[in-house]
C-alpha cells in the first residue's frame, strides 16, 4: 500500500494538498492522531481485510501531542519495515507569508491562545513539526503560490510521477529575496552578463525573446547551461538509484527576473526530453509560477 503523509505549518496549504490527493483516488484522513497511524495503516494494508486500501493519504499537524510528534521517527521506521510505501510531503512558507494568510482569513491558529501570540504560535509550530520536516521526501515552499498553483504542483509532482521516477523541479529565484528553502541544489548565475543594465531590456524577463537573444550572444551563457546539464546528467541518476522521489534545483541571479529565468527555461527544455515529470517555476514572476509542459 502507498501512504502519503501531508504535514506542515498551519496556513501552508495542507488542506489543499489533501483535497488534490482525494481527487486522485486516495483515501484521505485529516488531522490523524499519530498514535493511530501505524495500526490504521497496517489494517488498511491487510491483504485479507475486506476494506483493504491501495492508496491512503493522511494529514498530520501540530495539534497532535508533542510527545507523539517527537516519537514520529520510530513510527515511520515501523511503517517502512511493514513494507508500506511511505512518502512525506511537507508544506511551509516564510513567517511573514503565514502571518498575512491568517490575518487575511481571520482564522485562529490552532496553537495560539490568550498567552501565545500568532507569531509565537507560528514559530513554536515549526519546532514541533521538525521530526516530520527532516524526513520529508518532498518539501514545498508555498510562498507566493495561489491555491490553484499549489493544486497543479501537487498533482504534477505526485500524481504525474511514475513509480520509481524522479520528479524534477527547476526554479529561478533572486538572491536579494533569499534562497528558496525547498532547494536540493542551488546554482548561482550572477556571473553571466546582466540584461538589467541594458535599459531597453529591463521591462522584459528571461521568458522574452529580447532577453534570450541578449544572453545567447554571450559565450558564457552557453558554457553555463552546458556545464549545468553535464553535471546534472552525471549525478541525477545517482539520486534516482538511491530511491529519491523528488529533486528541486534552484537557479539564482540578483533579482530573479532575467538570467536565472533564462537558464531555468533552457534546463527545463533539455530535461523534458529525458523525463516525463519536469516542472519549471519562476518564484519572482508570480503570474507565471508552476509552469509545466502541456
């Protein structure tokens, strides 16, 4: 049986991810007490049981007892020993984004009370959920993602992946905004000539032909792309052989508008010819996030 555990801080999009999995045919349970996870899963996977399930997804959050959360790794090992195919999806966002979401929806944080402020609750929740976050197979930073973009990302990366296939995400970003927390590899392309300093190109992005033509005239751009392709082609198979399910490769320039976007597009185009589950995301271009081949 395949079990997907969805976790993450409140406001990060866990309910949205669980709804996507339900639409994909998973038997879903929200806010499952950790103590019930192993006996429930074992019973659901019992070949002789009339209600046997092939796919189950559960959401686990900080409303669990802290002692049970701290004991999660032991339960996780028991599930793996019982031949349950377990994947953990952990969703998160930066503190400011989570604060804004709670203020916008006027929801109460499950850990906040008369003595604990919203900011304190968000911070302590991160510590409580660390036993799950450190075991995550897929970490999704939902900062800037709309509900629909998150749905598409979960659907493509989880459901669009064949068994044992490595799902690749190439994402551009700007170093001045911070390195994405969900990165497995980070590559810096700020050494390439910057189209920003050509005032006629500032209004464009790396998706636009004028910027692409500017960078393609530079030998350094071709060498950078070719060297990254050679490195990734050499090492991605090793990650796949070690049963890695997901990989996020982040390409950064100063503002995340021109060079990193262009390089990401080149890498995505190349690796789509080699794999059926490749996504490209541009974190500093909100209206074009979660792009995928159609």
